[in-house]
């Protein structure tokens, strides 16, 4: 099952790097635009992943989030400027490996041009103040800030941070 999922993640990465990233640049050049064509990205994603939906994220001003349903799990494809996506990826990689996936939602890969990351996605739940304080303390211990209820989701029976920044 794990090998099947890894294959799936590689296929998504291949799709992004071979089709979507070049398409973004071509669309921008053809239309004489400087902004990223989010609606067109969503249309391309829906061809390959029909259940994909654009998530109107209140969580991140600097990223666009697309929910992609894999066979066994829900994933998000986060798109943004390489600088902003790079911050997420660097933050994730800076957490020690032995605890990284215990408290932070797994990031499977970052695209070659740095505009996309594929991340595991949970479900939104109400979080108690005590649980929020506990996760903030864990984050602070590992040099993270901006941990708030909107940046925490439930994965099975565990709460994990889906977005944070380095101090």
C-alpha cells in the first residue's frame, strides 16, 4: 500500500512538473500577463483529478490550495510564489525527522521550480484551548510561530499543524 501511494505521489509530481508548470508559463506569456492563472490550473487539475476543488483558504494569503483526493487519503496541492512555498518546505524539513510527522502534516515533495508542494490533508475540527496551548508549546520548542486554530487539522485521531513559520 505504501509503495502504491509513493507511486501516486510521484505521478502527481510528474504531472505538475511536466504539464502544469510549463502551462502556467505559456499561458502567462500568451496572454501577456504577470499573474498566475489559478482558474486554468484548476481546470487542468480537474481533467486528471475530477474531484479536485479549489479551497477558498482563509488560512494562507500567500498560497492557493487545491484539494486532491487520492485513493486512500486527501491531499492538498499548495501553489504560490517559490519564496512562500520554500518557507513551508524549509520549516517542515527543519523539524527533527523523528518527530516531524507526529506534529506536522507530512509534505511529500516540492516541485522543481518551487511553486508547488504536495501535503497530507486532514479535516477541520474545533480545538480546545488546552490542545492549542500544547501544540503552540511544541511548535515553540522547535522554533515555530503562527500556530493557531486555523493552522491545525485532525488526521485520524491526532491533531497536526498544517502551516507554520520559523521564528
